């Protein structure tokens, strides 16, 4: 089985010969949420979060982040409102005047589009009595039966060839950064005390439907363990955060699931 990854320019950037399941795991590719009970994000946090910040004031600023998407004013304001709610959930308070805020937060979103290519075996359906079978499924003619290698082999299917499959892959990354002005020295920028990157890699989806889950992931377990990367799972039907057995999960903000 061969896999290659293409960017928007269709240039091959990686190739390997390994099982399809290993490819999906290694690339972090989420399959269609409609074909699974969950979808997931991956979040990495770095922090030196100061003590005694409950009740501290914050403001949201616009700082350019490398490669960030250009958002319309209304779309940006929508996402900043989600960021503000997440900050308030941590016990922070919006500043009456931006210049008087102790903490300043900013965010940016990047999108990477790729095409994953891989091959999978094609089998001719061979029933247990040994004669060539017919596949009456829609879109397929008799004799040629397309399988992923498991079912065909189990029924004694005869290997024919390899089929090339091209899968679109979108990778959205949300980066949230918080700076502490109380630690600012001289004319230098206030030092960052929290940085979180939440990433979704998988089926092409619209950013507005995905952002509530990226934002929730960025603040999951805030401020989190410094330098830790974790997988966050959501229920594909309800959008609720999936937690270990015995722990309750609250739904994310109302939105369509990816």
C-alpha cells in the first residue's frame, strides 16, 4: 500500500508503503465524523501561569500571527466572543478600559489543505463454493468486487489489483496566547504566560462549525500541564466532550458538528 501527501500545489511531500490503518494513525487523520461515533482535536499547552489571577481583568487584542487566516470583521468578532467566554470561565473579568487590563489575549487560525493518496487492494468476489460471485450493490458491475482487503480475503476473494484513493485533508490550528502586563518590564512586550494550540485534522469542514470545539479544546483543563499534548474527543452526535467513565461532559456551544 502506498501513500503520498499533496499540498495545494499538488506537489508530493511524503510517501511510504505501510498499511492504511497505520497511515491514518501516523498522519493524525480523522475519518468522516458521520462514519464514527466521535471526532477529535489535539491540543498542546505551554504555560507559566501566575498565581492569584482569579478576578484579574483582561482585554482581547489583535496581534498578527504568521500564516493566520484573514477573517472578516464580523467573523473575527464572533470568535473573539467565544474567546471572551472561555476567559471568563477561568475566573477572569473583562476590563472596563482595555489599557487598564492586566492580561491581554490574542488568537489566530491557520488552515492547511492537502490531498492524501493511498492504494488499497481490489478483490474479485469468490463465494465459499468456489465460483465467481456477483456484486449487486449500486454502482458496481458483476464480477469485480471492491474491498479493503479484509472481507474479500475472508471469503476467499481473488486479488486483482490496487485501487488509487485520493482523500482531502484539512488541518485547522487555533492558537491562543495570553500575556501578563503585570510582569512587563520597561518597553518590552508583556511576557506570554499561556499558549495553547488546538488542532483538527480530517474531513474538510467550515471553520464556523469547528471553532467552538477548537476553543473548548484550547482551554480544556486550563492552564494545563506545561508542554503536554493531549487528544480531546467529542461525541459526533451531541458535540459533548467525551470524558472517562464516571465523569460528566457538557455540550459545546450550539453549532453543527464536523
